[in-house]
C-alpha cells in the first residue's frame, strides 16, 4: 500500500464523518419508529422492555449497516459522476 496524499486522507476523514452522522440519524429514526408503540399504546412492564429491546437492536443494526455500506462503497472507488464527465461506453445519454 502506497503513501496517501493529504487530499486522500481528507477525503477519508470526510467520508468517515458522513458515514457516522448519517448512521446516527438512521439509528435515531429507527429507534423512534420501533419504540413509538410504547408511547402510543401506553405499554408497560415486560412488553415495553421487549419493544424497546427490539428498537435498540434495530437502531444498532441500522447504524452498523449504514456505516459499513458507506465506507465499503468509498473503499471500492464508487464516486459520484462529475457533471462534465463523458457518458460510459454503451451507456445512454441524458433523457
């Protein structure tokens, strides 16, 4: 593995930050969505704990999945296409 340039290190830092922030938003949304029945249906006791455990599990899985997916795509070189880039061979142009 060769030495990375400052621009490559900066891009990796930004991508990690992006992955963590979007993963946190996704986790919060999943937790709120899955835990909503506890508040809306006024659940208590073991049922409420079970629903909150499922909500926490969904949040953690969503966070990890989002972070891994973003960083995996970054590591594999998936980049946004520049507006001035030519269309790929055999690809269709703008519609």
